[in-house]
C-alpha cells in the first residue's frame, strides 16, 4: 500500500521518532515543485513544520541547527522523513 502524500495543513509524524513526534505542515512549495511534479522517489527537499503543542517533541527545534530552526517550535524537516498521520 502506497503512503498518502502530505500537504499543507496535514498532521505528520517523523519516521525516526514515531507518532510521538507530531507537527503541522505549514509550507512545502519546494517539495511540490521539485519532488511531487517530477515524481522523485527520494526527496530531500525541506518542509516547514510547526510542532504540535503538548506532544513529546514539541520543543524539537530548540536544539536544532540555526539553518533548520525558524523558532523553538517551527523549522525545516526533509520531506522523505515525514508521513501523514492516519486515524
């Protein structure tokens, strides 16, 4: 079964950290242009996400590199690590 594609507004989790790592997708313009349209299998483009308040990793970006951190709660994550949460 193929994983559903993620989009802006989706609740996502990180493949390494599991479903305790929850974030909302805020922007993915580069992914849409470089990965989805070209159907690239391994997409390393970044998605802007905001961590879900109250989740185990809500302050995930606090210790991230300046290049991927926007705020303590928002930052950039490679598209290929994210999956949409399905209930």
